[in-house]
C-alpha cells in the first residue's frame, strides 16, 4: 500500500521538477528586449501562446535562440526576420502589412463601410416608398411600383368584392316574409 501511495505521489510531483528557463543577461535593457520579443513571437506548436508562455520543447529552443541573438547584440528586426524566415509569418502576432495581408488589416473596415452604405440605401428606399415617391429600377427606365402600394390596391379590391358578395349573400339568405302588411 505504501509503495502505491509513493508511486502516485511521485507521479504528481514530476511536473514540479520541470525545468524553468533562467537566463543571465548582461544588462536590464537586454532582459527587456528578450521579454518583449518572446511576448511578441508566437509558438509554432501552441498556436495561441507566445514563446514566453509556452512550455513546448520548440518554444524552449526558440527562447534559447532569442536569448543567444539578444546577447550577441542582434537588433530586434534581425531577430524577428530570422524567426519569420524560419517559421513564416505565422510566428508574428501582428502580421506585417504586405500584399497578402492587406485584406486582413483593412478587410473589416471595407466590409463595415459596405454594410453602412447598404443600410443607408435600403433605409432611403423605404422612406421614399412610404412617402409615395416612385422608385425607379436600376436602369432608371420605368418606375417600380412599391410593394406597399400594390398590396394596398389588391387589398382594397378584395375588400370591395367581398363586401359586394356579402351584400348579395345577405339578401338571398334572408327569408322572405310574406306576411308584411
């Protein structure tokens, strides 16, 4: 029983022995650069974690590489370019503005603008149709009668025909009273 308990306790204690990366920096500026770069670069394995937060082996290797390059005095741009050349634009949390990524950066604003234009056009059309103004087709050749006007005309005709048939039905359905003086 004691052996089983010891085995279970040691199995749960193994994560406590996990290696923690400790790096000795020459100055505080290098430490700041390292922390900023590892926070800005994405782990290729853990898709929603940066290098600083990921515990995967590839993230540990990349942190060591970033440390080596920071200590060697490479610029931030050189380090980022190295990572992009090795792993692609995926490692950047904020992709660069290129011909391939312009839709990622400006696409939502374009779609929002188109949506506003469509809403304004539809609202104006509805307002004009309620006011009784004739709305023209796209080719501006013939006026397009609005659905509300057509509906009201059909409804009026239907009510008149129903009213006339009700009157005729009431006259024929009523018993003839011959005893009237």
